[in-house]
């Protein structure tokens, strides 16, 4: 019996269109999506701590903020909680490993903004501290900065010379200055680098012996073989072979200044070293920090060890280290250094009766006076020319500075507060402005200073 004409017929359920995915696959995708979203949250809720990832990144994991019902604390809770959550959410390390592999192998890029992938091979280059801008010539030095650096180096040299001590200043080139052929083609060079300018300035206006290590290291680069390079492809520092080039020059400079007192001071020849491939250590490598340190991205690390007469460490604390060879025919050295120092230490310590290594670039006069070395060496990377201020006085003792100021007979700058802004160039966060009856100097940086232009 058919339904009345006025009664509506219930519509049939729509069928699946031809070519659409099966229903079971939709269910699988929904389950996977829900799992992908909820598993990290569930692991985090169960106080899953993934501090291992932060350690791979060479830093401490953020601490969990304390809870408080105070209105002011509630208002800032999300902001304080976010760094902790970002370091500890579930499956963080596994997801970052997947992200690193995708970036590196699929897109030929690095998973970190601190590095840029080279145009060829497994090469990476540092991008922080305006390294790329300096490489391209977009941040040139001006005459005031170069003059300030010249004065600083000559003042340190003269201060040491009055005490019978030698002085060598080493500027280790940025890796992009040595392996320019591996830099991405899009990073075109439009002008000279700061090191180009400064070495030319010192050549024409100073008798300070500042070596341009780019020339020496590029010459050694011709001996690259296989995985043995003068700089580490996956790092930012020179290798033992690159450091050896600087070592020879440093010893030769010390010999020029101290040769009469230490006639036996000479650099060790290459055949005096035992050179071996370290299978357990890749040296300076960002592979782990990029979550690629599981054997998929590797490099070789070659160790140089003096066969006879090598120095031994006798004291180590914090950034301070003391080594000795016991050979009194060699000079005693104090070395101030940045991260380029440790590789040089494995070579230079063998050419000193005793060497003291301080892991910062402060020209610590108290340390020098206490140790009474025969020579002082400073080792810094090329980036120092942009991140460090040459205006900082090299004598940091306030009583000594005050005494020198009172004894000074020369006025370099005269400033009348009523006459406007003084002829000083602020460095870092330092600012100066006129105020009623005087001037106000503000700084949030203990390294803040002023650069004075003039003779």
C-alpha cells in the first residue's frame, strides 16, 4: 500500500562519491590526529621531563614557575609558564629529531636560525652576532672605531713592554672568510669586511704586528684532504690543522720579542706530532644541537699530540687552566682567549715552560701582575671586532683608573653642559644627555663606554 500523496518520503542517506577515501581510512586519520595532539599533552601532564633536549642545545632547561594565587602572579603566569612548557612538552626530542631530518635532508636547510646551510656538501655557517652582515660588507667600520682599536692594542703592548713582557694579538678569521666557495650564492658580497678594513688600517698607521691569518690559513687550506679541513664543516672553529697555522705564527712573534732571553724558542715542526683520527669524537659540531647527532650527519676530527715533551695540566677551575712542561728554557705565558683558544692550547702550551689560560677576553692586569709571565697572548674570533667595544679601558681596577685620571695633564674632551651633547660616541647601552647643571650618563651594560674621536 503506497503512502498518501501528501506524506513526504524520507530521503535516502547519501552514498559515498566515487573515488572518495574509504570510511575506515577516515577513522584511522582521525585517531592518528587525536593521538598526535593529545599524547604530548598526556605525557606532559604526567610530569614528563625532557631535559635531555635542552642539554643537546648546550643550555639549561627552563625551571617550572611556582604557582601563586596573587593577582599579579596570575597575570604573568602564561608568560612565565611558556618557556618551561616549550622545554618539557611530551615527545619534544623525538619531534625535533624529525624536524631536523626534514629540514636537512628534504629542504637542504638547517633547523636552527643560528646556522645557514652551505651551498655544497654538509657545510654550515654561523649567522648570529651579525656574522652574515659582516661577511657581505654591510657593517663597515668607520675611522673612529679603527682608531680606537689601534690605540687599545698599542696601549696594551706598551704597558706590557714596560714590564719586559711580549704581546701577541690573534684574530681568528670567521669560517666564512676561509670557505667562501661553500657560502650560499644568494649571500652576495657588496663591500669589504671589518677585518679587511682593520688590517689595512693597521698596516698603514701602526707598527703593531697584526697578522692577517686569512692568508696563512687559506694557504694551508690547499692541503685539505677528504674530511680533513682547516675549519670544521659542521662547526664554527678551526681544526687542529688550522690552529697549527696560528700556533706557528704566535711562536714566531714571541721569538721576535723574546728571542734573546729564550734562544731555544721555536715552533714544533709537523713531524713532531702524532696525528690520529678520533673515532669517538667529532670535535666542534652542531649536529647534536640541530638534532642530527644520531650518526646521519657526521664529520672527521683529527687530533694532534706532541710525541715528546707535551704539557700537562696542573690546575683547572672554571675558565682558568694552568699547564706546564717543566722546560725552563721556554717562556711563561698568560693567554686570554675565547672559544678559539682551546684548540690552540693543545699546541701552544707545549712551547711554554708554564702557561696560564683564562677563558675570557678581559685584559686582566691583576692576573698578569700576579703571574709575571714573559709574554701575553690574546686569542679572539673575527666577530670580536663587532661585539666587543675597543673603548673599554684595559685597566679595570677602579683605584688605578682614578689615580691615572688625577695624574693626567691632558684634556681629550671638554664638555660644557649648557652647550649641548658632548663630542662622544656611546658604545653599547651607554647614553649621555645634558641636564640642569651637568650631564646624565646612563648605562645598563657594565661594558658601556664612550669612544672619543681625535688625535
